[in-house]
């Protein structure tokens, strides 16, 4: 939008009625769309420069104004909210509706807006691209393939919510990248997809992350007229192999924290004696010992049902809620209940009783019996108001124990590390790998050997060397 004088022969003075509100002036960019906001109290807010048009002033619009569409409301920060003026949008308003899934316009990559600081510098700031709905794109792809609407929805729901969420995050920069090159993201040729993946690799991402980008693109790509797909000629697979060879992932087999240090920490104050410990420390100890003894994910601990759990003299059997699906659970692979033996009974080691997960859980359930109400989840928050603890809360509890014990070698240990530490210790203590997989619900041993194994023994060649050279 630009102001023009009343004396110009091409003005629109005769067609524009007197205005009774402010108009924001943009001096450096032509308008791409018009957004007329509702009337609000006039005034200057947040340092915006405004100008009241008099009867002898007018507005002149670029001739291509109608070529691009505006929107009925500002979204995703595309336009300034809280404006007291008629806004002439500097860029078209972008819809973030996940149902918009056409080849080139499913998600406009960037939305620029003029902020107060940017206006003072004469520049524009760039906001994050609107999110892409992977589920909507997969559903549309299936519908174009001839599937009914109901079947297409089931196909789109064949991936877990966490996977779709990750894919949507991967697809947002891909759509932006294709838009800059005027290419349909769902029809992009293989060389262009390879260039996008290469650019991500050169930015410092690991090969495994690039492979996830490829999977996300493959889930929405519609292939080519000859029936081939971006996977048909194997070029992208070779590209990923080349990335792996050039920058092999670093294998971290050193334990991120020391188990013995943590066990020494939780066997004394403020955790023991349990009868005198506060609810906070009873909760932290019960959650940590359960995570160690079971080797399960936080999501599975979060899904344990209190009412379905059974405690006996020999131990405890914990069942997961029937509506819960684990990360790797499928129709052909179902998770087994969690069985925890009472390791303190009959043991000659005094600490075994203090480290027994069944004892800690029984005491925890006794302390929380009158606090949980109708909540059926095993863990509730130790602070008022007491309610079901979220997965993130469980993870924070585990991390807090690691940090407070001083056992963590990293300043930011991860709750998921309890899974690798417990399974690695079981392996070094002679537990067969098949039993470890069954206990922690892995489909095959490769998950342990390639991802979770940690050298907790710290002397991998000791037995081998003594067997060869010892006499």
C-alpha cells in the first residue's frame, strides 16, 4: 500500500469514502493481500506508526492485488495481532489446516511479518513454517489411489501418532525447500529429493536422521507416471550408504552413569527408612527401582494399572492398561506383564532388602492409598493436588535421582538410560540374551546389541586374554 497525493490523475479519490480509522503504511513492499480487521478503539500501540487519512487523501493499490488471495484472519504469526488499524497484508495469509494437501500448496514454507524492531531496521523477520499434516497427506494419497474415504483413513492411521508427529516435523522444511524451487513436494524427482537430503546431511545431521527424512518423504510422495517411486532405482539407498561411510555414527558404549553410586545413594537418607521418608522420596525410590528392575520404557511404567497388579510373597506381577500400545507393539508382538521378584527375602545381603522394588512399591501404595481417589494408574504426583503422573513427570523423577546421586557423568542424563544400564548389567551377569529380550520386550537381540548395550564391565578382554595366555 502506498499513499498518493490528491492531485494525481490516477488516484481513486472519487471512489474511496472518507475513512474513520487508522491505516498502517508499508513503504518498502507492495501489498499481496488485504485483510480488513474489525473496528477497534483507535490509538497508537506498541510504537506503531499510523496516519489518519483526510478527505483529500486516497489509497492506491497495485494492479496485481487481485492475483493473490488474502485470508479472513491472521494465523501462525503471519500478521500482527492487536492492531488498531485496517491492515494491508504484506504477504498472503497462510492456512495451517492439515487438510490442505495439494502438491505445491499443502504448506507454504515461510511467513514473513514486520515486527517493531524489524521496521526500525527496515528488515523483515521470518517465522517458522506452518506445520504439515502427514496424516492428511497420507490419507489424500490413498484416496487418489482409489481407496474409499474410510479405508484411506485407516491407512493413514496405520502409523503411530508419535511417528506421524515426527514425519510432520520432517516434512515442514521439505515443503519449504520444494516451494523455493517451484516443485511439487509429492512429485519431486529423485535428484531433487537427493539434493534436499544432502543439504540436511551437510548441515550436520546424522545419517540415521537423514534416513528418517527419507521415510517421511516416501510416505507422502505419489511416485511418477511410469509407476516408479523414489525408491525404485535404489539411488537414495546408495546416498544414505555414502553418508554412513563418510560420517559413521559414534558408538557410545561407555555407561552414562554408575549404577553402584545410585544404589548406595538410595539405600540411605532421605530415602531410608521408608517409614520416615517423605512421600516425594518414597515415590522417587519406587519409580527408580521399578525402572531398573523391569528395564521398561517410561511410557510402559506410566501405563501400569494399579487395580490389575498382583502382589504375593514371591513378588509382584504388574499389568499394563488394556488401552495401552507400546512403541514396538504390533498384532504379531504383544508385551508381557512385568514380574518383579522379592529379592530381599532369604538373601544374606542386607542391602538387598533396601533395593527390593517390591518392598518399595508396597510401601508406596500404602502411603498413597488415601490420596489417589479413583485414579487407576500406579504412579500419582507426590505434590498436591495428587493426580496421575504424566510420562514426562516419571522421566523427571528418574533424572532427578541420577543427578542428585552424583552418578551421572553427563550434566543432562536421560531417563531412558535406565533401560540400557539394567539390560547391560543383566547381560554381564550371565543372563541369556533371549531372556533379556523377553523381560524388556525387545523383538530381537539386535535392538540390544546395536543400540542399548553398554560396557558396564569395563574389562571386555579380561576373560579372553586369561583364557588364551593364562596357565
